């Protein structure tokens, strides 16, 4: 299974990042979204990231031009037809993801590998609507894509071993460290460990044990984590934290995963973190 051409469906935060690093690594990339304003924005973002690399001396102007020439943006699905690997990064909605893969199955080469960047939906379930569950896996990148080194590669119930091998080789070729998640389980590895820990940090505040700022300081210095739990919740969003906890609670039928009351209240009042200007901390225009 040779991977030379990459198709990315969804040119938002993640899709753009995935297209960028794939093109830098020498792959031809087709990046697709539903509106031209989104694909144009994505292309400008890739240009901007490359210009920054030029400024830092990591890339020459000529190399930047060559990388950009490997990126095609489109609102049409047809240019994805000859891609060897399709990475889906559309919004986190099961019905939409299934629709996207069903359309792609009709267009793409029969041996093309399909991968989803979902963070919380079952890979096996998305694969069930893809027409090729044996050639399907999860490929979970972290944000920001160009900085975060690991990628979780998730086997769905029917994923063939050769698909995992090919996707691992691709991940290494784009400079990532692949981690194989052998069983499709909610949150995979990183979010399964992270999100309950964030919830527990909120419980500490509710119990009056310490303030968010002091807990962040304790974790950053005591555990050597780059950011503490409250800065982390504010960056990812209270909405996303609540959504993932609700999913865990349902999937594992365990009330221990229920989002803490404080998170629910913050969500209801719209204090959802950095993107709303306030979460556990207040944010200016920075
Ligand atoms: N943002 C993160 O930190 C992060 C991290 C890991 C994984 N993820 C996952 O990656 C996926 C994308 O997240 P994001 O943050 O980039 O979202 P986003 O909202 O920034 O981008 C999603 C894009 O999908 C496009 N889209 C919608 N319908 C489409 C269709 N039919 N065909 C093609 N494009 C379509 C939207 O127009 C939008 O540009 C989600 O599944 C999310 O859970 C996100």
C-alpha cells in the first residue's frame, strides 16, 4: 500500500494543519471543504505557516514555493479520486462523517485508505458507513498539528493490519510519532487520561481545596506539565470538555465521568474559555 497522494476532507483548524505538514514532507495534497471562503482561508494559513518557517530559516523561499505547488484546494470532491489516503477532518458529527465517507467511497480508488481524525466518535461506527471498513482507521492528530508530535492510529473492529502499517509509515514520513491504539475505545489514550483529570481538578476547586491558579501552578511545577488543567480547559473549551465527559459517562455507563457542576454552569452562562473571552481566567484581545 503505497501512499503518495493525500486527500484531506475538511479545511478547518485540523485539516489545514494536516495538509500543511503533509505537503512540507513532500506529499501531494488535495484539501477539500464546502465553501471557497474556507478553502481560500486554509491556503492563506498554510502560506502563513510556511512564511514563518522561512523567517526562522527552516525553509528557503524556493522550498516554500515548491511546498505550495503540492497543495490543491477545492470545493469539489472529484480531485480526491486518485488519493492513496483520505484523512477526514470535518466537524465532529457522526451523521456528517458517515455521509462524507459514503460519498468518498463512490469516488475514490477502491484500495484507497480512509482515516478519520475524530476525537470522540467510535472509529468502528464511522467505518460502518464507509463501504470499506477493512481499509479504515482512526488517525488522531493533536492541535496545533505542526507542533504536536504524537498521532494516535486507531484500529476499528475490521481494520486490516496492513492498513495500520501503511498509516504508521505515513505518520513517520510526516515527522510524527505514531502510537497504535489496538482497540477502538472512547477517548483513545490521551483524552481518556486527560479529560477525567481535568474534571477532578474542577472537583478540587469545588471542594475548596485550592484556587484554579494555584492548582495550575502546582501541576506545572510539580508534574512538569507545560500547562495546568484550568489553562488547558480554557484553551480547549469548557464546551468540548463537557461534551467528552458526557460521552464517557454514556459509553462506560459510569456516573464518575459526569461533568462537574461548575463546568455545566460555565457552559450555560457562556463562559467557555479563551474563545468566549472568559473561562477560569479572563482573556484580553491577545
Ligand atoms: N480542534 C482540535 O483541537 C482537534 C484535535 C483533534 C481532533 N479534532 C477533530 O478534528 C475534526 C475537525 O476539527 P476542527 O477543529 O478542525 O474543526 P473545524 O470546525 O475547524 O473544521 C471543520 C471543517 O469541516 C468543513 N466541512 C463541513 N462539512 C464538510 C463536508 N461535507 N466536506 C468537507 N468539509 C466539510 C467545515 O466547513 C469546516 O471548515 C473533528 O472531528 C474534531 O473532533 C479536533
